[in-house]
C-alpha cells in the first residue's frame, strides 16, 4: 500500500483525536449511556474512551477491576441507539476503521477500478461505511461489525466490478476456474461464494452463521480475529462457519 492510501486514514484519526475528547463527546456518551446500560457499564468519560476500549481492549480508568461487556455488545448498542447523538455514528466509524482497512486490502485498494489511487478508493469506502452506519440506525444486530464490513465489501466490490466490466469481457477465462468451486481464493471465486451465501440466507440459512462464513471465507478474517471482533469463542465461531458451509453444499 502506498503512502497516499494512508492519508485519508491519518486525516480521519487526527480529526477523531480532536472530536473524541470534546464537550460534545462527553454529552454524546451521557445520552448513549442513558439509553444503553451496556455503555454505562464501561465507566467511560467520553466516546474517546469507548473507541479506545473497542480498538485495544483497554478498560477505561473508572472501570478497571470490574467485569466489562464484550466489545461486540458495545458496538451493537451504539448502532442500535446512535440516534442519541450525531457523534455516536462517527465513533462507530472510528471503531471499525481497522476492519475497513482489511476490506480495502481484500479489494486491492481499488486497483483496476475508476479511482486514481488507493487513497481515493478508501475515501469512497469510508463514505459507503458511513452511509451504511447511518442507514442502520436503530437496528439490533448481534454481529454488527461483521454485518457492516460485509455490507461495505459487497457495495464496493460491485462498484469495482462495474468499472472492470470491459476488461473482464475481453480477458481469457480460466478453464478450471469453475472447477475450483466457491472455496477458491481468486476474486471470481470469492464473488461466487458471496452470492451463494446471500442466496442461502434468502432461502432460510441462519444470518449469524452466514455472517461468520462470509467474514472468514470472503473477508479473510481468521477465527482468532473474529473472536476478538465478536466476543464469541473460536469454537462457537467454528461451529457456525462449518454449519453454514455444510448448508451451502447440501
């Protein structure tokens, strides 16, 4: 990744450093805590503390020495009650920034698309993430982070594919690409798998099982990374992934 792709991330982080400790951030946390006991349990001073907890799992000073809620429940609560204050949506975006970088990496920072460089691609990806967060205000999603990253990847992938249509039309097809099946690592195989998962959900597959399979096989997260993102055990995630995989090939 070139330095130019890092610029939007640096700018976003600098802006958040200023906003996260502001009076508005304190007010936003107070309103959010009133709506969501799980947020109040963090003992945070402002939204900056909440995002710091989500990014590095460090307990806020006021909460040290007592049990803390799972990060996945914190994000779920923030998404559900983001209407409490406009800054909550911004905090969600900052909290999922590492995951968005992972999505950008999986999409090769928009290489071959309509963007001038990786930075321009990431700006569009951030915009898509923001629009999705705001659109989902009030939703109660147990796998909020995985759902969000999956939705952003799908939308950006469609945009990337549209700009590659002509090139793909003239490119020679690989004889064995279909035989590789949906478990292959190539872009077309990943798209096949993503579509198959979407169709399976429409036909009744568990949404949570599908989210785990999508995050593991399409987004490329390891079970250890997913455990950190969701607060679920690796064993539980493995069972959900395998159940969804079996449903696809049944």
